C-alpha cells in the first residue's frame, strides 16, 4: 500500500503582592491586592504558590525574609527559634538595617496554617516564600520569528521560551533525536544543518563500509529506504520533508530564518521513504524506517503521511517502537473527513489504542478554536491539534518553514505550506522538548505514555473543537512548561537561577 504526505491555587489565595517578595524569590500565583507589609507579606507570614492541602516539608527549600536588627538586638538565631530551621544557607548577622533573605529548610512537616502559626513565635522572621526559579526573558533572534510565525505565538511559545531556554544547558551531552519519516530532508540547509543527527561511526569511518554494523552503509544523517542509499536528501522537486523538519527542529536563535521547538539540543534524523517515486511511500519502507529510528536512538518519530484504511504491519511496528521508549506522532490526514472505525486512516488512527502515540489535527494559527477545513477530525481518533493553517482576512497565509536548498547554487529559502503535515511536527517537537527538559531537570527519560499524557493534559481546551478533537485539546507549550516546572521543583528543589 502507498502512503502520501499531508500537504495542506495558589489553592488558598493568600492576600499579598507577589512583586514585593524578596529579590531572590517570587510567588507566581495570583493574589488579591490588599494592604501589605513592605516585603509583600500580610498578617500571614507564609506566601506560597501551593496546591490546596499540600504539605510544606523538610525536603524543600524556602526563602525566609528576616529583620537583621531584630536578630542582632535579641542575640537571636533562626536555629534557636520556635521552628528551629534545619538548614540556613546564608549568614544573617551582617551589619546593616532593614531586611535580609536567606534560604532555609524546615525541621518537620507543616500545613500552611500550621507554619504560619509557628512563625508568630518567630519575631525576627518577616515571612517565608517559595524559592522559585527566575529566567531570562529574551526571545529568539531568528529573522522571521516575530512577524511570520503566528503558529508559534498561538501555542504559547513566546511566553514559555524563557523556561526552556533557561533549563537546557548549551553544552549538555543530552540530546533528543526526532526521526522525520518523509520524502527526505535538505541536510545542508543553513537553518537545518547544525541540527542534523550525525552517526559518528559512519562520519569518521571508511566510505563504503558499514562501520557501525547496523546494516546500513555510510548512513551519516539517516537513510533513503526507497532508493536504498545512504543519502537522505530529496530526490524530487518536492521538499515536503524539509518543511516538516524545520517546524520540528530548525536551528533556533541563530539569527537566520525561523524558530522551532529545537530551542537547544534537539536533532533531526532524516529518513526518506519516497525516494524518486512520486506515487507514494510503501508500507515496507515506512516500517523499516520506524525500526531504523528506534535502533539508532530516536526518542520521537514524526510521520506526516498516511493512507485510508488499515495497515496492520505499521500498527505492529509503531507499537514496538512505543514499547521501546519512542514517542510516535502522526498527522491525521487532509481529507476533511471524520475518522471512524469504518472510515479509518493509517497510521494516525492507531493512536487511539496505542498509549504513547499521538494523532494530530490542524487548527488555525490565528483562530486556535477553528479547525482547518482540510483536517480530518474525530473526538476519539484525533487527540490534539496544532497550527496547520493561518486564515487571515479569508485567505490562508499558511505556515512558514524551511524548504529548498542546492549545494551547487547555494540557494535556499522558506515557503508557506498548510496541512496536518505542518501540525504534526510541532507536536513532535514539543514532545522532544518535554523529554529533554525532564532529562536535564530530573535526570531521567520520560516514557511515551507519560509524554502523551503531559501534552494532552496540558493542552489549551477549545470548546469549539470538542466534537472535532478529543476533549478539544490544542497544543500549549506555556502550560507544558508550567507543569514541568512544578514537577521538577517538587522532585528537585533548587535555588533561584542567577544570570
């Protein structure tokens, strides 16, 4: 069968002003503006962005704001007070008046009310707040980012960029590979080249020899399974795969072209399943490409292609990939039809029953509550939406990404395309970004079902899409970032990031 590309609490509401908390801590909750202490605390001395009923315990760090003169005059130390703080990370007895802040740990477990009551017997403690991270507020400097990438701002990219940028070290050994199963990738495109996956064994090996013994000769950046050669570049004038690759992982913040989900350390594995055949990719080649991606380290696979009907071989291959720790993301298709058991579409339809696989519909970048007219839809078979068109004044301005490049002429450009093919790689890129962030913050690899759950439960719910997309879910990087930040802070308390 041939497959074608898709080218179309604070839970208790403490009354305080968060912007007046000590400089190395900030409560990000929403507070009622009432009369406050100069340091931001009211009669309540506890100021936290806390889940209702969550206990404050000795395994987390907090910032205590104290009166220095009080400590000196009473010859008092925090360790000898009512709370007997377990750990203090800064001396508070320095000369000077006013308030000072220090990082402390509690000597026990408290509810918010219990901690506040205990603090009433700590006369020198003005208040305690969370030791929150702060981040740089810069945005990418890519040429087309501000004016031409509405698709990114519509999914919370602009408001979450600072979080991912601050949590992903520049020189980290951790990398996440996205396999792009498509009609090839322009591996020398200036906005893709630096992010191409490199098979070091083949790059540094002997030409014509399978140096890494993986069954593929000279596969430095991927493979062309249709033509059975190592070069994964496009073999026709269609450069669909390069457009898809750019949306997932174009080099970001390099002053060139577009921005993508690859804020840092995400790589593109180019797997060509079309070769020079305009009629479509075969089931055998797609299945082999999935297996190759798994065997060679991909953590995410994007499949922006498909066909009506079922493909049991592909389903089995995808299930095997997910079982081995790889997230699979597939475009829902461009027929503008409802997907059902009787009107099935492969491979995206299999996401319904495979935990760790996501089927993606296309929404309007300018109106996220609208589905693109061409997008297949289903409240059970299509699990999340992402921008795949951009309707402005009645015309489709489409989605901008990387496209043509020739080594001889050194001619490259960017084009606008629309389709569920464009929506899918944005979700794949978001999956890779989440996986990498958790790896850096928690030193573990997320499992595919966990990634799927994160993206769909952190989605922006669009009620207008509830009958078209499962739960009306739309990709939202800002909510994903908020979820990851709380999750990481709970698992690994840390001090404010210094810049």
